[in-house]
């Protein structure tokens, strides 16, 4: 939640996986899952957009379901600075 609604810059795979894991685990507890889902909606979207930037793509790709899953979890980021910013610190 360090960059709660920041969509500029880049995010590592680890950052996006933590957001996914939080949402996934909390979804098994009915009321808590709904609360966490609402609270994490904006941070999850912002993290997804920054992850797209890390792999060198526009943030709009987060709207394409299967392609965004591939980029979010399986493709490593650019090892060099790109047009979206410097390499994120781990």
C-alpha cells in the first residue's frame, strides 16, 4: 500500500503477486473478502498498471484478461530503464 493509487512508474512481479495473494486468500472468507475486495480495488488496479509499465506495455493492457495475466505473473520486467521509468527496486 506504499503506492496506493500511483499509476506512474513500474512495479515488480513480487508487488503484484502480493496484491493478488491478498485478494485470493481473503476471498475465502465471505464478509472479509468483500471488504478487502472493495478496499484493494484501486491499489490492485494501480499495481497492475505499473506492472504493465514494468514489462514495457501501456497500462491499458490490464483490461485484456488473458494477456494481462501473462504479463502480470509470467513475464519478467525490462532489465533496463524504459519509457515508464527506471528499474524498480526489489
